[in-house]
C-alpha cells in the first residue's frame, strides 16, 4: 500500500513507526512493570532522532 500513496505518506508512516516504538517501551514500563534497560532507551532515542530527521527535513 505505501507505493500507492502520496509522497507525504512516508513521513507520516515514519512518525507512526517511531510512536509505536516509544509507546511499546512505555507500555512495558507502566503496564508490564518492566524497567527498560539502557539499550532500549538508547534505541528509542535513535528512533526519535531518525523520525525527526525524516519528518522535518525540508522537501
């Protein structure tokens, strides 16, 4: 389906993926009572930086 969408769809799709990753870490912390380790936090930060670059890069 992504191939049939307008160009802006990629930005929205990347943002959704980033939000999904962050929410899964938050879910694990709040609901499952599993504290994220430093690698999960570092990975989440990398994902957020990547999403910000893809979403806000001028086109």
